[in-house]
C-alpha cells in the first residue's frame, strides 16, 4: 500500500476513497478492461497451439451450435452502468461542520439572489431610460413629434429574427477584429 | 491549549504552497492564450489573498480565561443533541399533521437538495450580458404615460339569444377552432423571453420489436449528452406496423434539463454539434406549438456528434445510437418571440416562418 501524506489520507477518509489496493467494488476502468479483454481474444501462434490441445477457454454454452448469449459486450457494460445502484451517500456532518456548510450555502444563495436582483434592476433602468428618451422625443423635441414617429418605425431592424452572425457566444478573449463594419444583411433566399 | 496553536499539518503545508515552481501558471502544464485573460490570471487571484495569517494573532488573556466550554454547556437549560446528531428528513410524506416534517428543498439535509450551480455556463452569461437587453430594446413599443389600450372583445363569445336554449349555456370558443391561444403581453424588463427548460425525447421503436438493449443504449446516450437521469415511458398509442401495444412496451426515454445543465447543453448544441451537421439548413420555420416552445429533431449520426459520445464512440453499438427530438421551452407566449430569442442564442431557422 502506498503511503500518503496525512493531509491526503484524511481527505481520502472524508471522501471515502478506498486506500487499499483491492477496491471494495470493481472500478470502472477494471470492468471495462476485463470485458474488452474477454471480447477480443485473438490468440497469438503460441497460445493458439496451446489451445488446440485438450484445454479450451470457450464456455460450454458458447460452443453449442444454438449458441449461448450473443449479447454485445458493450451492451452488457451499458446495462451495468445504467442500472448500478450506488449513488453518493447524503452528506453527514457533525454539528460544527454542518453549521459551516450551512453558512456557506446560505451565503452562496444570498450572493446569487443579489446578482439576480442587480440584473433585474439594470434591465429596469435601461427600460425606463428608453421610456424617458422616447417621451422626450415625443413632447420636448419641438418638431411636432416627427422624430418620435421616425424612431418608432421598426422597418429594417431585426424584429423578426436576429441574423446568425449576431449569435456568437461571448468569450473571454474576443477576436482582435471584433466588429465587421462591411457587414450587410444577407438576402433571404 | 491546542486550539491556539496552528495545526502541524498546516505548518507543513503552508511553505509548500509558497515555493516558487518552474511553472508559475499553476497546475496546468499547457498554456493557452486564454490564460492571459483578466479573469484567469493567477497573479490577480493571489494578490487578493491576505499575506498575514490570522492564526498568529495573539488572543487577549481575558478571552482565554473566560473560555470555558464545559461550564457553558452545563449552564444550558436544555442540552444540545450530541455532536454527531443528524436530522434525517422523513422518507415518506405522512401528511401535514405529522410532527416529522421534511425541511425545504433548499436545506442541505433535505432529500431533494441538489447542490450547485457549480459553474457559470457561457450561454447563460451571454444571455444575461447581451441578449436580454437587446431583445428588450428591440421589442420596445412606446406608450405615453396615462395611456390605456382600448378594451378588446371578449375571447369567449356570447351566444346570440336566438333560441331559448341559449340561456345558461357555456360561452362559445373563439372563431376558427376551440383553442384559446395564450395572451401575449408587451415585452418589458420583467418578462423578457428566456429559455426555461430543454426536453430531450427519444422514441425507440426497436425497443418493442427487438429487445430492451435499444432502450438501454438510447437511455445512456441521452444521459451522456444531457447530464440528467432519464425517464422511460411506455407507449400510449398502438402502432400496428411495429407491433406496439399501448401500455405494454417501454419505448421512449426523456430527459428534462433545467438551469445549469440546460445552458451547458445549449452551448454544446450551438457551438459544437449544429455547425458540424452536414447540409443542415436549420430548424424549420413552421416548427413550434404556437405558445413559445420550439422542437426539432436530430438524426442518430448527428447525436453521435455530441462531444460526450464522440470521445467514447467505441463504447456504443453504432447502430443503436438514437435520434432524438429536442424541445426548447421558452417563457415567450408566442412562437415569434421564441424564435427571436433562439435566433439570438444561435439556432438558425429556415424556410417559411409561421407564427
């Protein structure tokens, strides 16, 4: 058994990582490995010669003409992983650790609520300033509301749908040339 | 007093962290251009840390002498439960009058508690940062203060009293069909359309005609691409060609995605999968249930393009990878608004647009 540092060992204890060499239940990689090995038994010349002797690893049912189970090994594995019942156990803490966990949890919820509130207020601010600008155009511009009427005309903006060029998920490092000034609205087929 | 001394593990671990390593960029051996991005730069994060340890702060003598946990515990009128005590949420609902009630689902001890979200998906950040505000300003219609729109005709029509039998009859449905469409309210800052959930549904007819392995492979493929446990469904209708009897055969799997899972899935769909589909024009313009939910289908070879399936492609029987229907449920009340939102998120539409 490999010796771990005390910090790692306590972490392993907390997360229930099995430390012994023989794991309690077969690990994913071991199951995959074994099943795949069983699937592709391509004997080399030496093993082929050995197998032509009286000893065989073929199962008795598989040897029969009617055949045993011919299920694809991959399907067997998919069923294993789909149905295996182990889910992580619920968190079990002592009083102090539970309190710590609860504090962090509440702080995170509070932080998220604040973020949502901030987002909502920002949208409200934008909406109200749009409203004020339009009202100012309508009454205070002094041109009988002509500018207002022009600004309310929705011709030529994407009220129907956005062009696909608009839909670009934001990145941390946008391209050096971020805006294509020569872009024209493509003709609809 | 042991509590006042720094732990021996801590003292051993602290200098290790401050040893200058060969790679100053942290634990990754690969360097990317994006590592230089302001939010990823390690030095900024390190400068936020306090250099002084709070453990070395001297405790005043008065505090140390008044610290007597045993006396404090004894002075309590009712004793606390023991330190290892766990509140266990009841397994079964025994009604509102039972003394053992489950905590709210947001409580970590609840059986319904789901921790997270643990990441900020890119699609969600894009929506919050640009798409929401853009949709709001595109759909803005100015109404002067004090303006009230004229009342519309009632959606359910009265019967003309031409017959005495019309008395006390239920009202007539709208013209042209009995479906009452959803009411569309003007889009303001508090009802900007957003994506509420995504449903991935896959109907596997071979699960009934052949064997259950088709359903299992479909289930694990959908689970892999969605990160959500799937539900299976039995057929409701009988299909004579496939020999499907209602209520007998499990033929469909469905996964419902919310929140973080949903935005990650949408991001993968828009950035990775859809651009690689050959000769795909987009979602049909006639798709939609006229109340803001848009559905499109994916062929099996396109489902195999999802990165989770692609990296592990050999572990799926290639013929059994399922196709699926993906429904994007939005909070928009009409298909037009839903398409506006989805096109802003990067889903192309083609053909005749029907609203």
